[in-house]
C-alpha cells in the first residue's frame, strides 16, 4: 500500500515539470502504462501480519497545454492483485483507484491540486478487510499564498 501512495503523490506532482513555453497553440498528450508490482505490506486489522502481494498498476496520464498560460495535468491509477498472509496463510485480494488533477501557471502560481485515493485489501474468510480513503487538496493563489489545504485520511477495518 505504501508504494502505491508514494507513486501517486509523485505522479500528482508531475504536473510541475510541464514546460511553460511548449504548446502555446494547444497541445495534449495521453500516456498509458501497465506496470507489474510485487512486494510486502501489512494489515493492522484483526490479525496483524505481513502480506506478500503481486499484481498490476494501470496508469493513465493526460497533459494539456491549451494556449493559456496554465498547464493542466490529470492522472488516474488503478491497482489490483492478490496476496498471502505470511503468518496465517490467509489469501487476500486488493484493488485501488486514485486520481489527481493539477492546474499550474508557468511561474508556479496559481496552483491547484486535488488527489483522491481508495484502496481495499480483502481477506478470504472471516477476518476484517482494510479500507483506506484519502483526499487532499491544495490551492496557492497568484501571489504564492496558500489559501486552501485539506487532508482527510482514514484507515478502517471493515467486514
């Protein structure tokens, strides 16, 4: 779960790298990546244990320079796969969906970014399932002053 969160934050910040001088007459680019993943995570629900997992990310990124000085970036990442608890042998399935939307002027301000993430780790059997929900938003005005910052993160054991 941590690698997904880190990748999505880096992708959300990726809008910062769009060259301001490119595409004065309007340019759009959409890119799709499919990436196999494997690693370790853990659950803190009823039976805390390390989980070995494998699956796939699918990422779709869209950059738009529309002739205005503002660059627009949006990204969506979905993840899915399976895992096994290394203590109990419990089988898990996971699924996640995240999106990010960024608008940024050539000098960096004004800047708006909204990021949402939902991740579900489901155990086979009577154990609790982990549900992660996250929403963040940042707005910085043309003077470089932070005018809005929201961060809501919840981890719930459901089942």
